[in-house]
C-alpha cells in the first residue's frame, strides 16, 4: 500500500454545520464577515447553534474554516519579508514538536489558506491550536511567516489546496478521526463536490436575506449534464425557539 492509499484509509469523517436564513444565506452581504460581529445578524436570533451538541456526539478533533471567513475577497494582505535562498525546504509539512506535544491539547482549528491571505491575530480557544492548509503554489513568504509564528501547516496540492489530501494528512499524521466544518459556502461546496462530506446540519432561522452574490450554503460549480445532485437521508428535524429549525442529514454515498 502506497503513502496516499494509506492516508486515504485514515481520512476523517466530515460533519458540516451551518446557520442560515430560510433562503440559505450564510451572511448579510458578500463582504460581511460575521466573525467580526454584526448586530443585525444577532437580532435575527441567529446566534444559537448546535456546535456544542455536535461536539459532544461526534467528539471532533478539528474544526475547519476557509480564509474567506477572516479576509474579504477584495482585501490585499499586508506584504511579508522576502525569503532569501532556496525556499524548497518550506514546502514540507511543518509540525513543530513544541506544538504537537504541548500539554492540554484538545484539537486543531484548521484553515484552508492556499493563497496566504490571513495574517493571524486571533486568540485561540484554550486547548485548540491553529493549523493551516497550504499548497505548493502558496507564496514562500507566507510559509516562512507561519514558521516564525510557530503556526503548524500541512502542504496538500499544487496550484490550490487538495482538500482530500489535506484531510487524509489530518488523519494519518495527527490521528484526527472527525472534522467539524463551520466554513462558508465556497469551502463547504468544494467539500461536497469532492465527495468528502458525511453529515450536514443546518439551522434555519425565520428571515430572508436575498442578494445575488450573498454567500449561500453550498456555493459550487454547476452540475455537469452527467452529474447527479447529492442525495441526503434525514436523520432528525427539531423545531427550536423563535421559529428556528434544525435539520440533520446523512450524505448518501452513490
């Protein structure tokens, strides 16, 4: 068995959870980052989620987000110092021992950032450590920056992050068996199109947002003529306070 085949066996379960309006919008407008807070979203009663319940049931060792949750599409990141010499050594998985074996470890806060857009200034939750997925095309200046900040990263893919390989590495290198994705529509759409999603949880709140370009639940390329929609099996349906509805689905493997 080759390395990639061995990693595939260890690929973790992926559970998607999202809070959305009735029309499936994940935010209020294309460039509104809810991680920064927005009182209009909170006023809709969208603050309640099911993350804690899912964490209790699935016991995920990693959360997953995309860079778009932290940086708007049009924002240009601040420049980083250039890298002197041959940068090839930067394109190896970076997993420093002092992070891997730190006391009190509970899990990984993983982010897909193949373009090297995010300059990390977030406070990590106790016991959870940041880990970034990058690619061979990621600027070396960004990889050097992550190493200076002691931020672990896994290299997966060439021009962009190969999500399947990234998840395989989480399983084979870090013993992750379940990932909870709270990402936006583009990343969740990419996971769905790649056949990597096992369970989908959506909490709908009673409001309609609209907007032609407002991010929605699964923003992905249109189905090809020979492709079929992803079929789901309802696990449960729960009516919550103030008209919210939590739908829990299993993804059916064709």
